[in-house]
C-alpha cells in the first residue's frame, strides 16, 4: 500500500475545465497516453547522446586529411573503444540495479512526483556530462560517475509510466494499445539521434545539453498534468479485464479473469531472459558500426532507421498478440525471424544504401516487436492479474523486475561487443544470433502452453457448433 494518497496535479487547479464532468473518460485516457508517451520518449532521447558522440570522443580512422578530430582523452587512446564500452556498462549496470529499487519505491509513493524526480535528475545529469566539454574534463572517473548516477535516475521512468498506463486501461486490447504507445522508445531514440547529431558540429557538449533541457521541460508538463489513477478524477477500474467506467455512488464488483500460477511464473521467466537477449542488438548498432565513409551526423541519422522499424514492429506485435491471444507465440515468431534478418544485414547491408536502410528497418521491426510486447503488455498483464488480487499498485514492481533483469543483458552487450569486435564484426553478429536464439528457446515452453490452450479452445468451439 502507498503511504499517502496521491495529490491531484496542479494543472487541474489552474484549468478546472479539465476535470469531469467537463471532460470524458476517453479524453483522459488519451491524455495520459500522450503525456506518458512524451515522458518516456524524452527519457530515451536523453540516453542517445553517448552513442552519437562516441565517434567524436573515441579513436577514429581519418578518411579526410583535413579533419581536425583527434578524439577526446581519455577515450582517444588505444584503449578508447574499451573505455567507451565501460561507460555503457556503468550506466546500464546502475540502471539495472536501480530498476529493482525504483519499482519497489514507485508502488509506495506518488508515481507522478517520483516520475518527475527521475526526469529532472536525468536531465541535470545529462547536462553535467556535457559540461565535460566546456570545462575541458578528461578524467575517466568523472564520466563514469555521471553515468552511474544518471542510470539510477533513468531507472525510475519505465516502472512509473507502465504503471500509470496500466491503471487507466483494462486487459482488453492492451497488446494493441501498448504496442502503439510503446513506440515512444523508438520515437525518443529518433529524436535523440537527430537532435544530438544536428548540434554535434558545434561541439559534443551541445549534444548533451539540448536533450537534457528537453527532458526537464517535459518533466514540468508531467508535474502539472499527469493523473496517476482514474480514481483521482472519480473514475474507477471495474476489473483488470474490463474497460474503466464512471462510477457514481455504486460499489464496484470485481470480475477478474483467472490466470494459472504456473503460466504466470513461466511468463515472468520468459520476460527476463528474452529482454536480456533483445538488448544485445544495441551493441552492434551503437558503438561504431556506422562505416568510416559516413559523416558523424549522417551515421547518427541513419541509425534512426532501426527505431522507425521498431515503431511498426511494436504495433504489429501488439495487434497480432491481441488477435491470437498469445504473447509468447508472437514473441518467438518475431525472434526467430530476426535471426535471418540479422544474417542478411551482415551479408548484404554494405551492398548499397538502399539495402542497408531496408534491412536495418526489417531488423528493427522484428527485434523491437517482442521487446515492446514483453516490456508493456505482458508486464501489465502480470501486474494486474488475479494472483495479486487485482492490485495494480504492484505493477511498478513487476515492470521493474522485467526491465531491470533485461538491462543486465543490455549492460553486458556493449561491453562484450567492444572486446569481440577486435576479432571482427562477424564475431559480434554471431554473438547476437546466439543471444536471440537462446531467448527464443527460453520462450518455447510458454509458447507450447499457449498453443495447447488455443487448440483446446478450438476443439471446444467445434464441439459446440456440432451440438447446436
């Protein structure tokens, strides 16, 4: 239980016309989706600068004899690539550890204030990292320290936004709704890449300053207008499997769908393992995959193609999982298809810019599909099921466990890629293929359960039709 009742956002005091009965339930559902979408998109936008400026900070192969870029100590030496990988490891390790605590805390305090706290801290730490440019900082400890603290603040975002959205939407069509909503990850990556690349020519510090200011501005909007739960405005959740309705002087009757404990346990294991593998794809895209024939700005913008594919992949996976009512089957299918897509990208990605873009788009679609599905719809299903007596306040903790465990893999991915890449990029792609393959293996048991259920339901339907 939370220790205190969340206060209504101050924006509703300034604009009372936003309260019921002047506004409808549907209006507030859309408003919450948009606001949380912007919030987490800004989180991801503020994470992109390190990957964009790596080509400027680290050791580079000079293709232009007139270029004055010599890197930035301590990242421009022989061990520069490894040190850049250590920055990723520092951030993602603290992010993974912080995620477990963030979910626990988020279930006990006002999610709106906690989310704003995370956004403000992330923005300030992102700006402080950029100060290293203007203050001519060359201490590795400075950059690692900033990344560690920033990772803790960043870990607050995901459990909060998923918990808020889970409070406002029932299980019906949750896969499709969250499939569309979770495109904030890709949209944030695109915005962060474009913004950081666009100002990189003025100095790499600007690539941190602008995204840092962006998340602070969005944090102010969240503080003023985010409503954590429909209860705060007089709406109540009828059940975890039904739509939210307006209740006037009537007591809600819980009509929760039963979820078997064995399947729920399997789903929880599934989420952790598959997320770890999916996070690895960031390894080959972020550090230095962009060829030396591309400018830093062009390479940064080109990387957004992966995220654009991810937007469609999240929507498609969510829609398919709703239609067939099988999250694991959908995830396994996408993961297995991503393996040949990855192989094709490695073989034919350098043939032309068109094939590079097309195959990168396809890879983003297939990899981000299950990622979006697992971190949103599945997490929301687990956090609002009958086993925890419909207590949606446990949703932040469930989401934190899933995303936090996945972040362990994301922390290891860039570090491993930094070392394995010294043996050639074929080795890196092989690592990714094995990671995705094992992720799909971990999902097989849950997928078999879902297939068995669908077959059983099909037989029952056929019998009822025959009898009638």
